[in-house]
């Protein structure tokens, strides 16, 4: 049976939500994030993109490129709320849904042609989203996840496209190699040095040559360039929280030790959160005294996966929670209100300039274990 995979992408999602909140922003160059000296652009309108502004760009550079742009700090709760509403609507009408990020969805329509045309069904779903929420959304239907994701970028803004079976390679042929997901700037530069500028040229390079240059990624690139992708839809199921707790063999009231434990658990949860590609909007601290009395305190926070932000909030909650001055038997930390699209949402954080450091630390941890790298706070 031929597969039918739909990709739905909410166009300039954060900006679109802001335009719903303030109609005066429509048609204007709008930048979400990047307001502080060290801020980073999280999203921008198409009017701002014409000046060269793009996401992940330093806010200072964005202001130089587009001095007349309207900068908005961003409202994480609103974006998450609209994302949840769209998810609920789409899930009701989808045979099998995967929520790839806060503003992206995959739907498997395979086998639904017997009821009605998959493409027509997809177009109706797109209309429903716009009619219900006023959010522009682009869609692409093809036989694989990768091809649909590539195609939806060609359908933007607020458009739709269908790549029939048998036409995959001809559709991909003229596109730049960077259009393939996961081929970044460095890999694209290396490919261009090899004389490979387009996906069509990449598809003609012998697989063994790509394997010799790029290792296992060479095989992956060759398959994607030739329209080969059998990856399955991962059914949507929102994980509600992640947590860690430690019960001590000896009760303690040593504040240095207890704060050290809180920082350790927060750092481990932050690593897990980033590894999942998610952020959290709520943190809870739990303590159990020596007499087994258990107390908890929680606080909402702008969606983040920043160790620095989470540490500060956890220590503050613990300080406010620890009131009885008894020995402590257990400490626990829970992160909840999880949201996908971690990298994008982290761009709002004032600590977004720390993202390269977190990426480097996480890379070492993945290779050598979670304890291989520690924060200065733990060392102190």
C-alpha cells in the first residue's frame, strides 16, 4: 500500500499569535525575541525576513538589518495554549498524529483514499485550522515524512502542495542541498566544495563516495536525496513531567550538601529535557523531613530548558519551603508542563546565549556519561 504522509506547519507561528492579539501588527516587520542586548530572534514575520532577519539571529544584528522592526518579548503561555488547541483539533480528525514540535505535525493518511481523497482531506483540515483559530498554516502531502517536510517549505507561506508517487526525485532535483533536513551550513559547504549544489546532483553521487566522506550520514543523505524514507509516524502522547528524587541513608540539615543535591538533580533533568527536545513551564520541589512529613512547592516559569534558570528557581523554592528546620530525609525535583520545540522556545530565554555551551556539555555527557561534566556551581 502506498503511504500518504502529511506535514502541517503553522506559518511564523509566534508572530501569527501576536497578530491575533494585536491586529495592528499585520503586514508589519515583527520580531519575536531578541529584545535584550544578548537576546536571540525566536521568530519573525515575512516582512522582516525580506531584510535578511531570521530565527536564531542575534537581536542586535536583526535591529541593524531592519531598524523599523517591532520587537516583542514573546508570550510562552499563549503560544503553548494555541499549540494545544490546534493539536486537539487536528488529533480529532487524524487517523495517526505525530506532534513534531510546538508548530509542526505529521499525519499518516495511508489507506484513507477508500473514504475520500487524502489530499482533499488534508486541504479541508488546513481550512479548519484557519477557520477556528485564524492561524495561517501550510501543508504538504507525499509518501514520506522527509519529503513532506521539504515540500511544506516550498508551499509557504499559507499554501499547500502534493508530491504524487513516482515524482519524488523530479520534485527534489532542482532544490538546494540545504533543503534536506539535517544538512546544515557546514555540511552544505563541504558538499558544494565537492561540486554538489542541488539535491538532484547529490542523488547521483555514488552512495559509497558519500559514506567515505560522511560516514553513516552519507548513507542517510543519499537515501533522502533519492526520496527514500520509511520512518514511521510516532503517535502523539504528551509526556506530562519528568522528575528525580534522592532518599538519603542519613538525614541531613547540611545546607551546602542539600543545595548541591538540588543543583545536581536539576542539571540532570535539564540534560534529559534538552535531549528530548523539550522545555518545561513549571518546576516543583519536594522535601521529606526526618519525621516523614512531606511538603511541596511549585512555580510556573517561562518555557525553558536552561540549567541556570531552573537552578535559580529550584533553590528559591527550596529556601521558601524549608521552614521547620528539621533534618531532611528526601529531596525531589519535578519539571512539568512540557512542550516540544525546545530549541525554538529556548530562544526566548535570556540565557539563550548559553545554548552553545549547553550543546557542547550535552555532547560530552552523551559520550562519557552524565557525570563527565559538572557546572561550576557543583564544583563550588
